[in-house]
C-alpha cells in the first residue's frame, strides 16, 4: 500500500475520477486501483469524489500514475512490488 501504514494489509481503492457514468454504485475499472491502508481508504471516501484528487495530492501520491504503472505490470507480483516501493 502506498502510505506504508497498516502492517502490510491494504484495501483496493478504485479511483472515482475514472468511474464509468459516475454516480452511486458506479466504480472504475480495476485498471484504476491503488492500494491504501484501511484508515487512508476510509479517509479518501470521507472527503468525497470531488476532493479525491486533492486528497491524493496532499498525501504526495500521483494516484493515476501509480494505477497505470501497476496495471501495466499485472500480474507480475515482483514488478508490482517494486513499483509500490518507489511510491513509499
């Protein structure tokens, strides 16, 4: 996960800025997922979809770039881990 909290456990967060049709019950493609610890995942949902990009910026995370990089290496776990380590 990107924030290095939570002891290794993470929640997949679908970037809402890429949601299909945007709205309740809509989620983005798995291509637009970043791993977050549970507290960060809850916090980003609390700020709402309009403030999501600002939340990631304030935490020094380029979420779109991270999601693209991870998706490009799926399912190569070792390469995906190296990508995550670059963002920590």
